C-alpha cells in the first residue's frame, strides 16, 4: 500500500526543495485578502479552460482565447506571459509552477492530469474546487454582513447618545444641584471619556485593524486566534465545518488525480490556514508514515468526527475513497449553508437585545435623577 511518491513526483519535489521560500509563496496566496489572482479569478480561469478543453480545443488555443477575452491590462499581461511560456516549450504544469499565484496543490494536480491524459477532467475539478471554496466564503460573509451592519449602526446610536444626549442631561443636573445615583455618574463619566478621547479611540481602532493585518501573519498570533474562534459556541463549529468542507473537496480532487494519500495530506496542509486543522493533518501525516490506515490516523483528533472516520474506513475497504470524500464534501457544504442561515437568524435579534440593554441602561441612568429633580422643583 506504500504511501510513496512515484518517480516523477519525487524528482519534481527534489527539484523544488527550497521549502522555506515556497511556503512563503503559499502563505502569501492564502493570507492576502484581495490578492491579484484570487479565488474568484481562479474559478473563472479553470472553469472556462475546462469548457474549452472539453470542446476539443487545444490547450494553447484555449489559453489564447482566454487571453483575448481579458479586458484589464494587468490580467491580460498575466495571461499573455503564461501563453508565451507555453509557446517557449514549457508544459502547463511548469507554467503554473513558475508563478507565485498558483499553489503546489494546483500545479501538481495539473502535472498528474498531463501525465495521465486527464488534463480536462483535472482542470474542471479545480474549477469546482474554487467554486465551492468561493461559495463557502460567500456563505460566511453573507452570514456576518447583516448582523455587522446592525451592530455598527447600533454602536453609532449609542455613541451619539453618550456624546450628545447625556451631556445635555448633565448640564441640567449641574444647574439644579441634583444628587446623582452611581449608575448615572458612571454613564456621565463614560460620556466624558468618549467626548474627550473619542478621536484618539477611533485612531487606536484604525491602528488596531492595520496592526492586525500584519500580526495575523505571525503563526503564534494566528494559532491563538484560531483556537479562540474554535471555542466560541456555534460560531466555532460553523468555522470548523467551512474548513472541513475545503479539506474534503481538496482530498477528493487529489484522489481523483491519483495522488498518494500521504502526499495529498501534505499538499492540503500547506493550503489550509486554520491551525487546528493543520495540526490535525500533521498528526495524520505522522500516523500514516508509521503505517496506520487513513481512518486510524483520523481517530484521536478533535477536529474530525466519528462519522468521517467510519465513512473513510468503509472507503478504504471498498476502494471508494474519491466517492466518499465527494459525499463528505457535499454534506459539509450543505451544513455550512444551513448553519450560515441559522447564524444570521440568531445574531440579528441577539445584537438588537444587547444594544437595547445598553440604550435602556443609559435612559434609566438619565431619568432616575429626573424624579429627584421634579421633587426639587416642586
């Protein structure tokens, strides 16, 4: 059963042994939000190319057609350079490998497709992979967008009350010498803090966002963040399911490409940016090297459930690994879609209730002294 690279893959890995530099390229492709050749463009690239190849068009002509259809100058130059490399005698695998925009997962899958004569199928499956990945990202964004808008609006309302309304009441109380209860004193103190240091707080918030974009590249920071996210009720399970859907889809594609399972795990591990899953894949890799079966290597990790282990065991016994991983991917993708809807439904009223409590506390704090004020005036 040996999980070893075939001769050509071994030579390819040997020729590209500069692991550190190429891991940096992988991280750059994964971590930089809004990268030049992002997931959306990759989905279009692979999907269109697969359609042309399945229509019987030669690879060079298909890439030339895609180049002609590009309207943006930078994107057209990118396609033109790939076409020139292909005309210079490079294989499609080497064309992708020479560019930082493509990961090891992509160009080694393409290499297998070229060697086995299944390039059109592999390209189509890469298109499906990025389509699924983009859909999962859209589900996550859709689940969070509306609640975030409500939260930001409510925060602005609270800030307005603290910076504009509360000072008006404070002046009235001072003019009439009303003794203030502790809750009112606290709200007024917080209002003064926002009024005096509001601009500084905004600048610190902007600085924090900018710093976070740099700090998240540090493994230690990102690892702690991922562990924290995983521990949040419901949201943590939702995020884990998103990455499990990506993992099962990637393994299904690599299995279809006839990549040995050990190498599939190694490739996927370099693509996944979620450290709890990456750690689990490292444990799987170590167990597989020791000779354990895939379903045994999954057991004992928190990120994988018993259902996956049981189905993979059946897949190994029936030699249906690709089929099982495809079905697992469909299940996880469907669960992501369902949970995103539930997440949106739950977060909206929760945010409204929390902000309502803040507003209620402010109003109570302001109206309590009004009763004393009415007695003084009376």
